[in-house]
C-alpha cells in the first residue's frame, strides 16, 4: 500500500473547517508526498485558502503538493480521501430555519440538527452530498468520504443507505462534553479521558476517567456538580441527574432533540458574533498573506478535529484510536435501531474505519434516543425522495413540534424558500 495519497477537500473555502484541517494536516500528521486538492465554488475564498495552505505547508516542512480547482470532478479523480465541509447559503438559510418556526409558535434552540431546522437542513443538503457520492462512485470508488458538515447523523445515514461510498462523520462535540466535566471537577481537560456513545450532539459519556491513573471520575463529578454554579449548562445537568450519565455536547445542541430544550434558552445561534468572527478572521488572513501581520501561533498548532488522524491511520496502517466518529450503526449500539447513524469511538487502519462497540446504552437513555432516531430516519427519506408528504410526517413525529397547524404552516413557508435545492436523488 502506498504511503502517499490524494486528498480532495470540498468546501475548502470554509474559514472554520479549512484552517482546522490545515493545522492538523501540516502540523500534526506525516503526509509527505501526498497531494491536497482544494475545491470550492467561491474562487476568491478558494484562492485565499490555497495561499494559506501553501504558506503553512512551507512553514511546517510537511512536503505536500497543494492544488486548487473549482472543478469538483477534476479534484475527485483518483482521490484516496474526500473531505466535505460544504453548506448551502449557510447563515441566511439557517437563520430562516430558526426564525420561521418561532414565528409559528415552535419553541426550539438552534434550528440546525433537530426540530424543523434540522429537517430543512437535511432536505437541502442531502441532494448535494449524494451528488458528491455519485461522482465518487465513478471517479474514486475506493475513497473514504470524511464529512464535517451538518446535519452529520442524517448525512451519514443517507450515504450508508443510498450510496456505495465509504463514509465517516467527524465532530469535536465529545471534547465539549469532556471540557464541561473537567471544568466542574476543576481538573485540566487534558487529564480527563472519556468514552462516549449515542447520537451526534447527543452522546452520553459512559466512562469518565483520569487519563494517567484510570480512576473513575464519575463519583467526583457527581459530588462537584451538586455544588456547582446552577447557571452552568442547566439542561445538560438536569438530564445528568435524571439519567445518571453526562450527555454531550452543550445545552443548545442536545436541546434540539427534546421538547423541553428551550428551557435552557431560546436565543438561537449567535449569527452576529459569527459574522464578526468571520470578518475578523478574513482581515487577519489577508494581513498574514500580505506579510503585514505575523501568523498567530495557534494557526500552526494541532486542533481537536480528527480528520487528518483518520487519514494517517488508514494511510500508514497505524490502528489509530479516534475518540468519536459518526458511522452507520449496524448493531454497534445494539439497543438502538440498526438502520441509524450513531456516534461511537472508532479505529482507523489500512482496512478502513472500525466502529468500537461499548455495548448497549442504559435502557432509559436508549429509549430517549430512539425517539430522535425515528425523526432522523424519516427526515432522510423525505430528503432523498424530495417528498413534502414525508417531510410533514417527519415534523409530526418530532418532539419539538407542538402544533399540527404550526407544522403545516412552517412546512409551506420553508418548502418554498428551499425549493431550489429539494429534489428526488435516488
């Protein structure tokens, strides 16, 4: 097996995932001799990120060949790995996904991965991602697709059911959960080791241990949590007390999946801060590329994303243990539906990606997740078939929906807005 490969990065103009991926490819893993082909439909964003990749490649001495193109097919030809970090008109449509259901009386949190927002994110995203998969089946059928885009669980489920490509979803949410429990216990996050299983953004930490001693930290967490600031992660902590395990990865993310998620806040995603952060990063990037500003130190340190680690594990047959990956269940979590995407630890080696089963979830946790499992399954069917009828059914079984009238009205309104992207794709 060759120790070099071609990595096609679709959506490389993404300022969020682009830099994170670069930090790991160039500063965390050894991929010398491989080719990184950056793809984006925005030539300006693509050009800037290509310049940054070449600068980081030179600074690190990583020895990759950097290419860029707006032609997805050229990038995919012969690729060993395909990274997806795309989103359609992300902030504008996401804001509508959140605001329109609210207008009709639906109380929800983020409008991204669950509730009506999660449904419409699925409806517009799956046709695009399945187009990528069809191209891969023709141009690089043995490649591994590593997905970073939301809604992760629904994308991975659709790819498993309706394409022939190997697919893996990656999310750093488990580290958010680890950081929360470390904060409560007043222990450095680096000293805390966790094992989690469940759904994306709705994992449950089955083990929390001290990384060096192996000590079970759950007793300490329970003692410290009882006295901790009540304003910190209140919804997560109510579920922790009720079910006995810590759920990831934050109140707003897991709140998308339960009817009472709004109790932790209905402020939605902070789009103003997002746009400000993007503008700040763009200004910094332009200054760094122009040589008028030194590169920030954190730009050349590894991130907590695991895409490059998976690539290195497969490429070098290293049997790399990756803390968390979204995979097709197929009995990995035996008391959740087999036909579902779940998030569990994985091992990556030359054979591919191997999910690690931590056994069945506690029965009450599995029953809670099974409600959301049905929603995700039906939303995928609505998206791949372009069916408004199935979309309504997906809404009406979603625990976030509190009114049939509201469901019908928001469906009509958001369907028209998303009509250019919705189509049958099987």
